C-alpha cells in the first residue's frame, strides 16, 4: 500500500511541477511591474544577471548573493 500511495503522490508532484515550469519566455519585464524596486533589484542581481552573463560569475568567481 505504501508503494501505491508513493506512486500517486509522485505523479501528482510531477504534474504540479510541470505546470510551474515555463516553456517559453513571458512577454513581461521589470518595467511592467509596479513598485518594490528593492525586490526587483535583488531578483535581477541574484537570478537574472548570473544567467545572462555567467562567464563573469564563473571566471571572476563572483557569487550572486
């Protein structure tokens, strides 16, 4: 029975995760989002820049905070 439940939950988890993954870039930018400039800057420096220019972060051993 444990195996049956585990399989059911794994299937549900996979489906939930599949719904959260973007398959194409959304047509939105930070300019479209109003307010909280600090949060947008944190997202930009922590996630966006390391993905746009990974060589800077790897070569110079700079780490996004």
